[in-house]
C-alpha cells in the first residue's frame, strides 16, 4: 500500500557528498540562481498525480488540482498535461489554470466570497461548476446568469459538521467555520437552486479541511453526503455530481516520526464504499498531496550566532518566503546540502530567518549537524503553501522558483528584482518633487 509523500527526504538524494534533486546538484542551482529558491521536481509531480489518478481510476472521477497549493505556471501546466482539471478560489487562479492549459470545462470555482465580477467572468469562460456556499451567493449567481443569457452549473457546498482533526486554522467542515451551507439547511436550498432560472443545479460538494491524517473524518463526511444525496433524490432533485474536496495530508517529518499518513488506495476505498454506488460523477480536489513533497526551499546560512542559551542558525530565507512555521507552527524537515560525514554528532539549534519578528523561526531546538556560514540547507515539504503564501515583508524580493527534470533545471519564476519591487510604488503628484530621482530628472 502506497502512502502519499510518506517521507519528505525522498525528494533529495546525496551523491558525491551533495544533495541532488533528480539529477541536479542543489549547489549548482544556488550558484546559478542564488538563494532563497524554491525547487520543484517535475518527476515527483508526475508521480504523485499518476498515483492519485490510479487510485481513483474507474470511479468516473475528475481530478481538479487545487491551484492555491502551488500556482506556478510550470506546475499547473504539468498537471494540465496529465489531464487534470482545476479547483480555483479566485478569478486570478482561474486565469492561471486556463493559461496553463486546463480547459474551462474542467474548472471548479470554490470559495465563500466570490464577487459578482468573478462570477460573471467565470460564467463567460464556461467553467464546469460553481461551488455555492450561501443563499445570497446562489441568488447573485442566478441573477448574473440570467442577465448573461446563461445557466450556471452549480453544486452546493455543504458543511457536514465533522471534525477533520487537523490544525484549527485549516479545518473547514465544522459548525462555526465560515465554509459551506449547514447540512440541515441544504435540502431547502437545493430545492430552491433547482427552481432558479439562472441555475443548473447538478450536485453537492464538501471540503472538510487540509492536512488530514486520518480517514475517519472523510468516512463520516462522505456518508453524510451520501445520505443527503438520497434524501434530495427522494424529493425529486437530480444529483449528478459529488465533489469530495481535497485535504489529504502529507508527511512533514522524515523517518515516519509523524505517524501514519493516509494511503491513497484506502482513501479511494472509503469514497467507493460511501458514495461510489450512487451513480454520480465524482470530483476530487487534491492540492497539498500532489505538490507538497515535490518541492523544497533552498537557503544559505548567513551567519551562526551563539545566544545566551542556544545557537541560532540564521538563513537568507525567512517567514516572508515560507510562512507556514510562523502561521501554523508547522514542522519542516531541514537537511544540509553537503552530506555530513558518517558519525557526525548532531546538536540542537534554532533555525531562523533575518526578519524582525520573533515568529520568524523555522525550527526551535532542531538537531542538526554542525553548520557554518555560507553553507546551503534545504527545508523540505515546501511544494505546497510555500511560494504562494510569500510576501515582500521587510522589503525582501519574492524568491525564485526552479523546476528540475532529470539532469536539467529551469527558472520557472525569476527572483523578483529590486527594480520591480521599488518601482511599483507611486508618490502623490504633490509630493513627487521630493524624490532625489525626480530632482535629478528635473535638473536634466
Ligand atoms: C484548499 C482547498 C483544497 C485543497 O486542499 P489540500 O489540503 O491542499 O488538498 C480543495 N478544495 C477546496 C475547496 C479548498 O479550499
């Protein structure tokens, strides 16, 4: 039984004393592109996608990659080439999916706050389905569709009130979360959706959270979805499609220290047992599980500093590049690029970034082999919710992104330049003459 991304360290292999991703030495990427840099393995992306596809084969399913996990064009295009659809949560993501080659007819639009403009734009593109999360949104979409002379394909996202047993910030299917329609209200709303002139009601959707490591919440949620499907059908409402969401967790700890992750075949089996015999088309929306362990963040040690009671390893990567540790207390495995000699003794250090926040801490008291300034380290499991959550806090340019395949690599997003970062802001015209640059231009 294969489990998804069961060991984050599998992305790298030491050869000749140096960490490689596929056939490319990470020191080569650092030398040519600099750091911090996100590095993705195309072979790993293809492998995880194909594993997912194999697990749900024969279930009449569309795999709609959740673009928010990693929206790089080269990543989305890789999945497009394998036949994926997309789950998008903004019109920007829809544009990215289409740009990357995913047909509009395979795009699902999720999210609690779709604006009228976003709905108009997605409707004009002819997307597969809107996942609707409130009565008001349903009415708005119907109105927009009628005005455009169209009917919008709609699934109702229900909140099944199950505890996904994951981090509180990424649980989405509990009562009290902002997501979905309370399952008790779903029948009335489905009946209404089936009558609205601009709506082609065709199904139900759920998404109960992210980084799930147990199948029980899925089993409960899928059962509730199946019960609701039968109830609605009993009222004469047609349900053609069930969208089961995403959320499958990956391993962030190496060597299985985190405990079990979800095996894909078991997940598919739970889906088959609960909703498989309803004759519905299925949609899966995996994000993290497809990309998380296919990417890493390559960083350089700026300095090692001995504090009062601990040693700090200060990287040139920071919370603006990878916010998950600061935001969720997330664990990322850290490995040196230069292979430590056998028998090297590890000792605990705090691995931090240079940002002026104490939360700019990647790992507290993490056992690492001795590291020196200028050495390269990698933070593993950075393919999902890494670059996409980056910011320029502390006026730090957005990191570069690199794709590796075999012995070659390519920059798939250049590091942001200082010109780009500094050139975006404007002064009000009554202030413009105060800039040294404008003064010199005026003098010329
Ligand atoms: C975020 C999200 C996903 C993907 O979640 P993962 O945990 O990355 O698999 C799928 N569907 C919806 C609606 C989402 O918001």
